[in-house]
C-alpha cells in the first residue's frame, strides 16, 4: 500500500504543470505631487535611462507601430522622466524632457502589472520644438476608464528608438494607482 501511495504521489508531482511565472516588484515608487515634485525618498532605479533589461523585458517592445521615418535619431539628453502625481488616482501625467539636436525620436511605452501582464502599449513621435534643441512629451492618462485596477502597482517601461530600430536609452518607473 505504501508503494502505491508513493507511486501516485510521484506521478502527480511530475505530471503537474509548473507555471513559469515572472513577477516584478513595483512597490518602491517615487512619490510625486501634482506638479511633479518628489515628496518622499525616491527609488533610485525609477525613471532613469540606463536600465539593463532581461530578455522578457526586451520582448515587451516587440510590437508594431505606425511610426516609420528615416530621420529618427537618438536623444542627446533626457533631463526629466516621471509620472505625477504618484500615487495616481483619477488621472496622471507622464512627462519626458528630451534634448534633441537631430530630431525626431520615437518613444515606446509599455505598462505592465506586477505579474508582468501587459496593460497598455503605445508609441509616440517626439519632434523638436521650433528654434530649440529641447522637447517635452507630456501624456495624460485617465486611470478610471482603463485596464488599471485601484490599489495595484504597475511598471512603466520606456525606450527611445532611432531610425534603425535600435534603442539608445531605456528605463522604467513604478506607479501606484489609487481609487
């Protein structure tokens, strides 16, 4: 009898499908007020342009978009990246301040939850403002009428692309959506 139970246990153990779960910890947010000012100790890994990603994170950006241009270039500088307010409730602003000597550049964004499920993917063209080597991309997100759930953490991945589809600067930021 003991052998039969052991055999059943071994069969059940090895026949169970093991789920390959990839999770991220997005709970270390950089809190900002409605004007974008940091109001608590920032997460040093948030909102930078120097991330080194694993293959799953790189794969997030493998989606088609309608922005094709032989003139796309890498940004010279990125002086501000952030979502505010953070935590965000009804709506939030995601802002990129970018130095562009040779515009334009393309930015791809991917929002994921902590179980690494894609919530939103978007692509934007960032041209240079007239008579300036500086450009700001400010995006408003309405969190109430979207796939974002209240009291959950999310990660925003972003990457800048040139004409060859190569990424030059990439990073992430974590946000908390409140009711």
